[in-house]
């Protein structure tokens, strides 16, 4: 063995040891904060053993989700072990959350997303849109934003960002323009995330929470009718912010010269169009039309499975390996936390705080919720935050808010979580773009803070003038 080979082996071994040390350090940090929370709860606040244990476990999960010491899927499965061990939930109740019907909505949607990515349909859509807008910086920003919203109707916002970032990087070498194009992808992907129920995990957690608490449900098409006006409004605002003080010179775009439309592209577009038609016919318009009566989770899963049928679909079973099953476990963990909060009545501890804010006019109450959520997104991952915050909001406001206003407040919180444009780790699209495009946090914060403020203004307007009449 050569000297160079020995050094390579030693370097790899050192890297593995360092990685193991980092994992151990991350677990120890989580255990420290968890123990501190347990002792403070039981000694200072005189909470019960069950409540203190739950808070300690919750902090343990949040820290591990944040520092990534353990894989996302592993951390998300820990409630099945920890909650029964400390008498918070029994095993049957804990595991039932991982088979919530909303999980199959996500599973079917991601199968379709995998097909879109496999055959490159996103490139066809991007090519079509870029050819329809001026080749100026503002035109390209508009094209990327529009492509994000359209692709977000079938894909998750993380997938949209992953697919469009390479295209944004290939257009120009100008760092200023490249940064604006990348931010258009990141912000556009987050905006697209609210357009459909499957756009981002917090949406699915919110819908699953509505079903488990008996607050009603929102159909696939109903969600789109609620969110599409907001998505279009935010898209317009984003374009104006990112194109501010940019020139009008035309850019040469040759990234799509070799891309042609194939029969596979047309076939998948047909399936997506057919799915949207069925979902539209299935959505009731009460009291005029009752809909087809099918379960939308089953419809989307059926179309996802259709992608694996030979000569009809576009996927093989090997393609299913790209499905992020750890996100499914994350949904289960979120629903598990919500069930635990409900069972131990933890929301009662926050009730006095929210009761104080309930004396404020509804407008001010909504503004407080929006800014509070925006602040929390800078420290907690969006999915973990939605799982915890929705449970607390529901349990703390049920004494003084009617069910439809509870749903409205939780919907507002969910959209605000998705509209955190401030920092690279605030949302998955921000993290993807910042990592691939080397965007500095200060640059993202400068543009993201302005867009977030406009987002809150629009959320307040739509919640008071539009959403509350549909919930």
C-alpha cells in the first residue's frame, strides 16, 4: 500500500471519528437541555411527573431536530419509545399517529413528484415560462417565481427548490443577478408551498390536526381556492422586491436549447390534469353540490401508485427509494406530540396568556400571532414548530374562541411558518438555495425581512376579508 493510500485511509478514519464525536456531542447537548427542562418543570413550576417528562422529551426532540445529531427519521420515531416509557401515551395511541390518513396524501403526491423529476417535466415547464417572459432580469425573476408556483401545485416546496436551483445558476455569472435569481427560487418555492395541501409539511400537519380534533376539513381544491389569491399576490410583491434597481439589459439563455417535449411529458401532464379534474369534481360546493364523495387521500395515493403500472406509469420500484420516508415519520411525530399535549392538557398552562390577548381586537390578536410565529421560525424548524404550536394554539384558545376562529388562527400560524424568508435555516427552500448558491445570511435577511412584512400584511387582509368565510 502506498503512503498516499495510507494517508487517505487515516483521513477517512479521522473524519469518521470526528463525525461520531459530533453525533455524541449533539445527543449530550439534547440530553442536557432535556434534563434541565425536566428539573425546572418539576422543582420550580411544580408540574406533575407526566407533564415534566413530556416537556423534557419535547425539548430533547427539538434539539435533535435542530442540530441533526441523529437522522431525521430516527428522531421522529423516538416518541413511539419515549412516550409509552414515561406513561404519556400507550403504544397503540402513539403508533396510530404514524398511519394518519393525511400521510397517504403526501405519499401519493411525492410519487407524482418523483415522476416529474425523473422525466424532466420541470425543465419543460421552466423552458416554456422563460420563453414567454422578457429576457431581462425582472422577466427572468418573474419566470422563476411563476414556475415555482406552478410546480408547487404538484411538488413539495423543497423539491421545487432542488429542481430550479441548477437552472438559476446556469443563466448568468453576474453575482448580483445570480443572487436575485436564486432568491426568486427560494422565496418562490416557499410561496408555492402554501398553494396546495401537499406543498409543505406544515400544511399537512394542519389538515391532519383539523381531522383529529374534529374541527372539520378542507378539500384539496378548497385549499387551492383559499390560497391561490394569496400566492399570486405574494408572487407579485416578491418580483417587485427582487427586481428593484436592476437593469433592463437582455440576457442570453441557452440552458434549454437541447430540451424537447416527449410523449412521456405529455402523458404525465395528462395524468396531472386528470387528477386536478377529479379533485375539482370531488370538492363539494355546499349547499348546491355535494361532490363525488371520494376520500382525497385515496385519490392522490391511487394516482401515485398508477405511476408504477407498466406501459401506463413512468416509475419503477427502484424509483421509490427517493421518496423521503423520514418526512412521513416526521408527520407521525408531529401528530404524536399533538395527541400528547391534548391528553395531558398542557394547553391549559398557556390559556391565561392567550386569554389576555383575547381581549384585544381580532386584528391585533392576529398580528401578535403572526409576529410571534415569525420570531419562532428563526430558532425552530418549520415542521417541528407547526407540530408544537398548533397543539398549543388549539388547547389554549378553545375556551374563548369559536371552532371556526380556532381553525382560522391555526391556519394563519401555518401560513406564517411557511412564509419565513428571513434566514437560511428558516425553511427548507432557503437552506437549499443558500447552500447551493453560497448566499450570505445577511443578504437573504435583507430581502426576506421586507417580503415577510408584506406577507404578514397580506395574511391579515386575506384572513379577515376572505378566509374566515370559508372555515
